[in-house]
C-alpha cells in the first residue's frame, strides 16, 4: 500500500509561489489556484502602491501575501 502525503508548508510548490508573490503580489495565489486571493492581493497592493501615502500599508499587505502563499496547505 502506497501512502501519498499532502504537501506541507515549505514544500517546493509553496516556495515557488512565495517567490512569485515576492515579485508580483497575488501571483503566488494564482499559481496555487486561489483566484479570489490573487485578485484581492494584486488589486489591493496595486492601489496602495499607487497612492503614495499608503505605501507602508502596501508593504505590509505585500508581505502578508508572501507569507500566505508560503504556509498554504491545500484541503484534502
């Protein structure tokens, strides 16, 4: 009997997704197939970066997007 384990946090797919999110917020979510999360992080970060006053909040949200993709565990 072969047992397949689910990818854990820090698996190769999550690391690739986190690297994608580092360059473009939301891209990591898109790589993982989480469309709504991808749209949310991309639009929210883009608007906040565009509004120069909210850049510190955009950086926090961008880091949140990276961490969210890195620790994602798909439901079994």
